C-alpha cells in the first residue's frame, strides 16, 4: 500500500532501540510460554530467549522516530513506514474495539537490531517479530522483511511489511480482549487454540487492510491510498510463506499438522482475505470446527 504524501503519521507510537548490551531477562515462565505459543512468526528459534527476573535489560539508546511525520517519508523509509502503519492501526482499532465492548489501549512498537530485552525475556532477531503480553509491546527487527523474501520466498513489498505489523497488533487486541489468556493451553495441531489465535490475528490484519484507505489522520487525510491487486498478492505471499506446512516442508522435508502452531499457508491466506472482505466481525476463528477452520 502507498501512503498519501501529506498524511500525518506523527501519532505512531514507535521507538528505535540501540544495540542491546546483552540478552535480557524478563517476565519469567508465563511470559516465555505465551511468547512461544503466539509470536513465532519464523517458525521458532527460541535460542535467544531467557526467562527469570522482572525487568527487561538495558535497552540502550532509544529514539522515538520523531523525524517520521509524513506519508511521503513512510513511502521512502521502512522505519517511517512502520510508524505510519502504527498510526493507521491505532486509529482503526481505536474505533473498532470500543464497538466490541473493550477499552482500547495503544501498544508501543519497538524496533531493534540483533537482540532486545523485554518483559517476556531476552530475544534475538531469530525469534522474528513478536508481541509480548506482559509489557503489551510489539518488537520488530526490520531485517526480518529481507528474510521474508530471501529465506522464505515471499514477494515482499510495503503491504507485506505492514501485514506483519498488523498481525502482531492483532495479538495486542487479543490480549486486551482476554483471548490470549483464555486460549493458552499448550496444545498444538491444526485445530488447536494456538493456530486459532494466529489465524484470528491474520484476519484482524486483513480487516485493517480492507479499511486502511478510509482510515484518516487527525486532519481528515486518509493514511493510505486504495489498495491494488498486486499489493494484496504481496500480503498473501507473505502469509503463505510463513504457513506451518510450507516451513515444515522446507526445513524438514515433510508436513506434520499435529505440530502446527500458526496454520497452513492456505489457512493464513484465507483468513486474511476473510478479514479484508468482511471486516473484524468475521474473525471468530474459535467458532468453526476443525474441519471448517
């Protein structure tokens, strides 16, 4: 998707953290378990995650990306683009969530390089983008967007990048609604709660994308121009690239649905499209039977 050049993206709550001095220790076992179940976009390398303690490690220098203020900058720079996506998502969910009977709270987005300390523990870039419920923060190393193309074969593109942000934002909405806590049972498999949580986050991302060209800044300017068919294909390519079946086939040479935690490529694409076409109200992934999911 392309931002309108004069859109005001200054409201996006995004910070950039300097290189961490070491792997952090944070929110202990519960936070690590939630992170394990809900935030392994890459399929899971938890070698950089450590539990224990109560506070994240020193984040190093922090910038709030104050230089990113316009849609034109979001079109030219990936970090500004994430800030623009955050501004749009904040307005979208600020309108949608109260209609669902939940008070909306804006999540921070933290950009990092190599490693980061969180309330869920310390994480490395190998973990992929993730949401940490104890500190209600989305963490992204933008190098992942390159991996999405070169390692996982996605086509890339701005909407693919913003889909990743919107997916993690979906986990924040689930946290506010209580879905994350209710769904945490440690089970895996194609009909498991872990998969249903991830597919709902994909659907939420699609719902935002479907409304993004009508979501406006404080001055009434739409953040984004109407989406194109090619941009939709970029988002679907990203969703497909990180399907459990595709990752398993690539890494193990076989597919084992009993170990799924995120859903198949087909499921992830289909639920994104469902949200895009039918909005947030269509995203109850906990209602269908296993056969219908």
